[in-house]
């Protein structure tokens, strides 16, 4: 019933002018709650996870109005910090260290230290506060729920045994949340229906954003523990990036952590794709089809382990002309290079060992012929499944961000936004035809939704609310009334005939025919 209700809140004129059609969207009660606050209608439709509902015209207008009126600037301000942090991180890790050209410059080292100090203190501190605050809110809410369940007498106090029982329940809740997070990352949620799967697709974007933020915090902590400028704090020429107190193995791991942090910094900015529903839908499709790639890589890894371990036993004394198969790791790398066509050798170099050549050709047949073609088929089916509703899923992602951002909207800004919509102003149906208030009027191309019949039914009579509602005549009732009128007319004609005197027997046939013609004409 919900799609019918949403469609009924839209009025379209059946008289287009200059190629445009007047459309009224009555969104007041979907936007404003009974106490003047933000209505929960959009949140309920978002939590359903149905892309068809969120893609209805009136919901699209509602979300776009909120996005451009309130959330757009608020979202930009929240993401400006991530962009600024990424710029500082790139300067301190990638650009400024290259300017010294092998010899350390004191001024450059001071700028590098300032940039890294900003990253560790403000960037990492902000992420720590964000995640710890979320953990605290979840823990507090969960403990309140557990205490309410245990406190059966309702006196508001619990004894030691009940407290230990609550701690055990809280431990089980933490384990359940960890298992749930792992299943989300593994894409294994024991989906029992297509609807649950579609709802999961819609909410996965938000989950991955939180996961990337947590990964960024972890990599920054690892970088801080391996920071060369902190290890070299006692050097005479400090700030410096090289000293005897900083070993080479830690330098290597610091470069690894820096590389990971740089990549995660860019992944955090994926949320900016919400500005365009097309780009957001494209990223959603990529994330969905990556599940098939993961299955392909799992099967390929099993294949490489099988043939790599077997060939390494066979080729203990093989030459390196046809490839390095001397150990298991080298054999797996060589087979993988053959699969993705990066192998530089030639199969004719293996002709001296026919068994080795047969094993390599068999592995190549399974990996390059069977698995790769199966991957292509799976990608086609997966894309066909997600393509039908990918814009709906993208709108679901934007709607969830809107609902989350509206919780931080101030009362003053909300009231200013509502006043700018002028919902109390009555909208015209057509020129001079004043209609109802509580809506937003837009013009759309006339060919977008063809309409040849007026959707408003008009009745004559007073407009007082105390007057009874006029009866609506349906097609069946009109037909019955026509039959009733015909029956009444026939009965009237029959009564007229019965009142006439009987004609004499000697009346001519011409007078008889004239009376029949008179009856026919009356009928």
C-alpha cells in the first residue's frame, strides 16, 4: 500500500504549457512531525532497505530538498577535516621528504615534524575520540537494556549476583557484535531471503566507512610507535629522520605503515561520492561484484597451493630456464604469473621434463580457461542483479546520511529551512485554480509522465466541512440508473396505452397502424 499512498501525494496537471507540466508534491506531513520537529518518515523508509520505495518521486524530492537545504553544507564541513588531514599527511610523508634530495635540511625537517605532529595529535586523537565515544554510547545503552531485563522487581537496584549475571550477558553481547562485524566484512550474514540481501547491500556502505576510519586509526598508532623523529629525539641535530637509535628494520616497517595509512586516507574519502548518485551507484556496483572476485581468488589460491606444492617436489633439480619451481613459494609465483600472462618464459624450455610440462599445462587449463571464464559469467550475473536497483541503493545511502545528519541539525537552522519552503502557502492546480497548502510545486517535462485526464474530481455544492460528503457515482451505478430510467419510461407508456378507449371493430387498418406508429414514437 505504501507505493500507492506515496503516488497519491503527487498531483500532475493534465494541461502542459510550453512543454512543461505543473506538479505539486504534498510533503508537509512527511517532513514535519506533530510537534514541529523533523519527521521520522524518511528514517522509517530508509530502515526498510527497499530501493523501490526510496526511489519514488515524492521521496526523491523530499531527500533532495533536505540535501540541498540543510545536509549539503553540513556534510561538506564534516568532510573538510578529512581532506585537510590527507593534504597534511601527503606533505609530511611524500612531498617534503623528497625535497631534501638525500641530504637532510633542517627547515624541511621542522616542517615534516610539524606535519607529523599534527597527524598524531589532532588526526589520531580525533579518531580515538570518535571510536571511543561510539563504544561508550553502545556499552551504556547495552548495559541499561541488560539491567532492565535483570531488574524484574523494578526497584532500580541489583545485588552482586545480578551484577555478575549482567556482566556475563554484556560479554556475550560483545562477542555477538564482533561476530556480526566479521560476518559483514566477510559478506556472510546467513542471508535467508532476497529482501534481507538487498537491505544489507544498502547499509554496507556506511559499515565500510566506519571500518576504514578504524583502520586509519590503527595504522596511525603503528606509525607513531615507529616514528623516526621520536626515536631520534636525543640526537644533536634533532629534528632528524635518521640516527643510530633508529634501526633499519623499524625504518622498513615505518614505510609499510605509512603506505597503508596513505591508502586508507583515500578510502575514507569515498563518502564524497554521495554528492553524485551516479558515482555512488557505480561504487556500489564495484563493491558488490568484488564478492565474486573474492570467490575466484579463493579457488585460484587453492589451485596454486595444490600444483605449487606438487611441482616443487617434482622439480628439486630442474633448471630455471622454464621457470623457477625449486620451492613451493617460487612455484606458486611462477604459476600465478602464467595465469595472468606475466610469465616471460617459454613452454618449450620445459620439454625436457614432460611431466613438469603436463602439470603446468593442466594448472593453466584449470586457472586460465575454467576459473577466468567462470569469473566473467559470475560478474555478468552479479551486475545484472544489482544494475536494476543500483540508483535506488545509492539513494538509500544518501538518505541514511541525511537522517544521520538531521540529528545534529540545530533548531534555528531547521526553523529557517521550513520557513523558506513556504508550506503554509496554497498551491495552484492550474492558473487561477487555487488548491491546497502543505506542498512544493515543481515543473517537469510534459513527456516525462503522460496524463490526459484530470486526477481531481470536482463536485458541486457548498464547501463547508459540516456538509455531507457527496456521493461518488461509479460506472456500474450509472448503468443501473439508465436501466431504471428506461424501465420507468416503458411503464409510463404502458399506462398511457391502458387509459385510451378500445378502438371499434370497424376501425380501418390504417387507424390501427397509426396508433402503433404513435406508440413507437412515444417509446
